[in-house]
C-alpha cells in the first residue's frame, strides 16, 4: 500500500472483500464527521504472481493520484461540493425531468410536456445525469429537427435548455451541458451541415462499427430520405429502380400526401443489397440515439470534424444536386418539399461552395 505521512488529512485505506481482494477507499474527517469515498479500485491482498504485483502497483499509483487531488480539495474547501456533485452524477435524470414537469406551472406547460414526450421517444430508458453530455444534447437537437416542422425544433430545444439550466442550478450538473450549443434555425446553420462529395467518399471507405448504420447513411446521401423514413422503408416501397414513399414529416401538409418518388442511382441500388420479403424492412437500424453515436465515431475515423446526422445526409443530397446543376424544381420533388422556399437554400449553399472552390485557387501576381 502507498506510504502515508502524518500530515495527510485524506488517507488511502483498504477493506477486505471476497477472494483475496482489498477494496480501496479514501478516509477523512471534517467538522468532527468521518467521511469515506470508495474508489471502485481493487487490489490483490497477497499478490503472488508478477502480473498480480504489477496490477497492484498500477492501482496504488492511480489511487494515490486520486487521494492527492482530494487532499488539495480538502485544503481549498472544495471537497464537500465535489463529493456532492459526484453523487448527483448518478442521479436519475429522467426522474428529475418528470419531477420538474410535474411542478412546472408556466403558460408553456403544454410545450414542455411535448418536449418530455419527445425526450422519452429519443431515450426510452431512464438515464443518469452523467449521461447528459454536450454530445447527447446535440443529438437530441438533431432528433427534434428530424421529427418536427417549422419553428418547432427550435422552440422545443429552447425549452429543453431551460430545463437543463434549472437542473444545473439544482447541482445536477457541475456545468451547463448545453452551454455552447446554439439554437439557430436550420437555414442559418446549414452551411456547416453539408458534406462534400470528397467527405462522403471518405466515409464510404472508413470503418463505421455498424454496417447497417453505414449503409443507411450513405443511402440517405444518395436519396435525401430522413431517418424516420429510412427506418420505416420496406421492400414493397421499391420497384425496379424507383423508390416510392410517403414521407412522415410532410404527409399531412402536402397535397400529394407527402409522396416522394426517387429514381435510385447505381450507388443507392448497390447499397440496398439483395431484395427480401415485401413486408421486411430494408434497414435494421438501432435507436436514434445509438445511431447518432455510431455516426459520431464513424466521422472521427474518417477524419471529418463535422457533426454528422441523417439530417446532414439529407442536406448534402440536396446541395450536391444543386452543385451538379440539377434544377430547383427537380430537387424540390426529390426532397418532397411542400414549397420551393425550402429548396432555395440548397441552391444558395451550392453557390457558396462553388465560390469557395474557385477562391481556393492561389492568386496570380500580374
């Protein structure tokens, strides 16, 4: 065990467990109260082999670093707050949200209830406070953009941030997890959400970790379909080279019931694979949250710094169509838009991409 001096106020101690093991914990006294913090570290009581002795050495070194940090916090009067925050990290965040909603009495309560219902759809299982990271918040924001129309995604995410701020004030988080996430309208943030053809190619050759997620995302880049529509896609929706589907987001607003007809290019057909029973789903995808985690890891392996989602695949499809001279009416039909104003942004971003490409040529001194 690591040596201790008489000056140490936070001490590293051991307690026996089953099967020749010792559990390590920290021990200190403050305001005449003895306090313990178990470290989830275990060593061999009587190390016999070289591997066991090596294990003990590494664990004791790690425990000593933790002890030294708690000692620093002890003398700077931070230790009680730190331990309290450690406890709150394991609190049931979903239960906190439910309690928050039950006590919420403002005029926008119905909107907040809607946020909670979408949150439960996004993350069905109860999760702890430590799982509410910036990445989680980004993914929930993208989920709302994929599921809702108009200004609703922005409105709902604003309410979600409001609830997180209260949770931060209630010491559930040490720092506000959505602090740096801007809640801009989709049009204002579209530029950063578009993949170039080179980036799509980089993803195609990179390891994803989930073959179905990779196949579905690349299919979205070639068809513009949303996550909800790809997940619901069945073989009966495909006849030869043509995919026909009622898009879930626009079926109640569009005159044609949100019906989209897409001619599949060679890449899309190759991604489909071998046809199966007409009632079978084409893609067997995990939950939306799990899918987004796969996408994030995949982007890192492909050396892409952009935050990619299925919404990004859709944006990329529309922008690449415009970039390669497809007319706006055709793009609108392929994306299933109810108005050309939704499609115009893809042409605008395409023009920006072309200007950026031209301006990348070094200036010639004349």
